[in-house]
C-alpha cells in the first residue's frame, strides 16, 4: 500500500510539473487546447456542476439583485449550520442585525429531496491603480454545487425558489413606510402602527374571514395571471365613526408587510396627476382613500346636467369639489374609476385598494361595485366578542363576574369600540380592573337612557305632528284618538 501511494504521489508530481511547464512556456493556443480537453477529461470523474453568483455584475459598482436575494435566503436557512457569520446593521430593516455567511463558509440545502451545497468566497485582485471606492478589488461570490443529474430541477424550480424566498424575506424584514401625496409627489415616514388582527376588536369569525381572504390574495399571483386580471383587490370599509376602519388598514399592512399610500384626492390636480401617483406606487402596498364620501363630490348618482344633452356621460365631467376645498382639482369620477379598475390599475401588481366611508349609501354604485371594491366589510358597533378582545388588551382580563351584565347592555345599546376602549383605559397604576368595568357599565347605562329619551322625544314629535295634521283635516274623532294614544305612550 505504501509503494502504491508513493507511485501515485510521483505521478501527480510529474503531472503538476508538466502542467506548470505548459502554462509557463507554451503559446496561448496550445494552452487553450490543453485547458479545453483537460476539463472534458475531468468531467468523467467529477459529476458535479457549479454556478457562481458574483456580487457585482454588469455595471462595476451595481450590486447584483440575485446575489442580494441569495444572501438574504442563506442568512435564514444557514443559521443552523454555519459556524462563522458576518453581522451588520442595515438601514430600513426591522431586524437589529442582519446575518450572512462569512467568507469561505459552506452550508447544505435541500429541495424536493435533492441536496445542494452553497459556499461563499472572495477573490482579492492586485491593483496598482488608486480607487475612490473602498473594497472594489474584493470580489465576493456565492458558489452553488450540485450533481449534474439534477440540472433541470436546479436551473428551474430551485433557483426560482431561492430568489423568490430571498425577496420575500427582504420585504418582510424591511421597515414599512406610510406615504402621503403633496400634489404629484409622494413623501413618507416610517410606519410604526402596532395594530394587528390579534388586538383588533371585532367578531372573531368575521376577522378570520378577512385574514383568510388576505392570505389567499397575497399568494394568488399565478391565479390572477391565469384568469387575465390585474393582481389587485379592492376593499370597502364602512360603518359609523369610531368602529376601527383606520385600525383595520394598519392591521392589514402589518399582517401582509405592505407599505401604505394614503391618497389625498383633494391635493391631486387632475386625472393625469392621479395616474402619475399610481405609477409611482410600489408593489406589495395598500392604496388608501379614507372618507371617500368627504374627499370629493363622488356621492351623486350621476345626475344629468340640465345644460348638457341627455346623451352626455356625467362620469366624464369634472368632479365638483366642496366649497371649502381647492377649486384647482379637476379629478373626474371616470378618472378615479380608471385609477381603481382601468388600464392604469394594471401598472404593477400585488396591491390592495381600500376605501373607507361612514355613509356607504351615498357612494355612486359604479365606484363600489364588485370588481372595483371586491370585498365590502361592515365595521359596526361593539359586540360582546369585540369587548372581550378589548378587555384582554387593556386589562389582561379573560373573564369577570361583571361580563354577563356587560353582555346584556351591549346587546341593548349601540356603542362603538372606540368608546368602549376609552372606558376601559386604566386611570391608575396598577389598573383598577373592577373600577374600569363599572365605568363601562355606567357609560352603557347612560347611553341606553339617552337613547330611550331620544326615542321618547321623537315619538312625541310624531304624535304632535299627527294631531296637527288631523286638526287641519277637522277630524275631531281622529284628533281625540291620537291624543289618547299619545298620553298612553303608544305612539
């Protein structure tokens, strides 16, 4: 065995010596010939394929998107395998530190039962020229190694999976932004609203239905492409003030990790500017128009203008802004409809368009029909299940002896979640749990009494109006009967 190893070592040394002589003294075309056929010879004994992803491709100082996505993907999948990491603080990232594999580290990954290997590396180039850009002579790369029989699987599904997962992780970890428009320009701040569906006060069944709908939409890119529709979905949130419409939008953004574009229609000059704003929005975002019934005069039923021919389309006329708003805005109803569901709405994908209103009955049916506002969500007064969420949020309370009394009052009284939350707000530290609950009970009873008095006053006014009408008709028998019923409280 020792003699065999000695002979093998002698052969390898001879081969290396000959190879060095060829590289040093032979002309380029001969060296190229040897390189070409030596590589072919080695493939018979080395059945693995390698793919290198360089950090900089194309333009010298432009970072490769593929390299960035792979770095993010491996930073998550390799955390249980690698022993050496690089850590850095990345601006606009929710994670305190971003981890990635250190140079010359190798980890394994598995996809559909196939094992592949990722290695990180760095080439240092010797350059005599002075550079204003630090570290430009260090070329980092990731190298993927796999068996050649899995070529089709790796080149297609696996690499698509790595790039998609890397991009999604990057989007999930980034700081979300809240945009607002000043004319045709967007400006933003960091979106830090803590709302979530766990803390949202509403019926659990309805809440789960919304969560399922959002999850289905966010994973439905292939479905929307197959049916030939733009990858977007419209939500109409309606209900009385204080029922949590804005909080619902914040919870949706946090759940999907989307940015929010809060569009102020009254600040938009015309339809062209509206389209420009839409084009500048990014994918994975929520475009919000709050209080759509108050933003502009979009509540009419497309009444015909007396001065125009009957066949003219009122939807194409400029929308008349309220007297207290700027008269420079020339956004039309048709422009807004095209923004929501026209050709321009297909610029980009993975977007939600959300309208909120306190008076859904005032909106033009063309604006809120299915296909534009696909899902209508009513946010109503506080029920018992919503109260339990608020009690858990504010008082860490799952059950209490006063819960049954509160349940009965909530069934008889209309109080918004915002009002209920205000009464549950602790006034002392530590919180006086029973005091907060009794404060809520008192508020509910006062609201119930105010409602009873209001209905009594309304009944009296109706009775007085009926008596007056009967008196004008000189029907003494009807007047006497109305007076008697009114005194008995039946009217």
